[in-house]
């Protein structure tokens, strides 16, 4: 059943169909036909499904499609090259960080991604971010990987032991410090990317971790106080920590 727009009468639709059949018999693609006939591709497929193209017409359409595909890929490559150039130029703008710059960078990361209401830790799936956070803990707070615990969150079907070894090698957190792995039920959001290693939740173990969390958040707020009013900072802190 063809879905029709109220903009056109039945007579106009009959004329559209007749004209689209004429264009298709000449070997035009649906895309080209739609430049003249204001109907959807699904409508054209119903109208024109009985029309058989000649071998030569099919070859011509295929050659044109290949040409368009090559052009699209070339444009895509150029676009990616421009993005890579901007990325490399931007990376070059960042000098070797000082201790203070490192402290601020990690504090802001924690302010955005770290635990606010329980323990001191962070959860993420980005290996680079996790490695940076652990190195930041070591340099800024003298917290070693052996002082951390970790839990993985994987999709159903993932290899828990294999992923523990992956994250342990990457983070230098001992395997003995990894707790029980949680497996999500398989659903519509199931990720099949073979490079995806799940989400890791890192926590600093031992006493005094609550004060560490307040110390890190204090660093972050000490930085943003130069750009944000104290009233907003206090309201935001209370909201984040549930205080």
C-alpha cells in the first residue's frame, strides 16, 4: 500500500507513476527519478518493481554507483586527514605539564567522572583515561596500584578472566585486587566491538579514603573558583556529595 501525501490528488499520483515508469525504463536510478518525482523511495520501489532493466543499464548504474562511492571515500579520507592534522597541531600546543598542571588536570577529571558519595575512585571504559588516572594518583597522591581495588562490568558473553588480565596488565593493579565481575544482560545495547574491554570501577582501598575524595574535589574547586562564584561551587558540591 502506497502512502500518499495530501498535497497531491489521485490524478497527480497517476501522472507521477507514469512518468517514473518512463524514467526507469530509460535506466535512471531511484535517486535520479526522485529529483523529478516528489515521492518516497519506498513508493518508487512499489511502482517500479515490475520493470526490468537491461544488462547495459545495470552496468551503467553500477559504474555510476562505483564512481560516487569512490568520490565519497576520497572526501571522507580528506576530512579525516584534516581532523588528524588539527589533532596533531593541538597536541603540539600542550607543553610538558608542571606538577601543578598535572594536579589540576587529574582533579578536574575526578570532578567530572569520579565517585562523589561513596569511596574514592572512578569508573570508565576508556583505557587511556584509566591509565592516566592511575598515574595521576601515583604522582599527585602517592597512591600505588597495589592500593587499588577493581571490579569489571562486562556484557553477557564476555570473558571475565581474560578481561581481568587485560586490565591488570594495563593498570598494574594485582589480579588479587580484582573483585567479582558483573555481567550485564544481553540486550539491544549489546556491544560487539572486539576492542571493547568493558567498564572498570577503581577504588582506593584502606582507611582515610573519604578525606582523599574531599581533598581531590577541593583541588578542583580551588581551580574553578577563579571562574565560578563561590555560591555556585557550594551548591554544586552539596548536590554532588549529597551533603
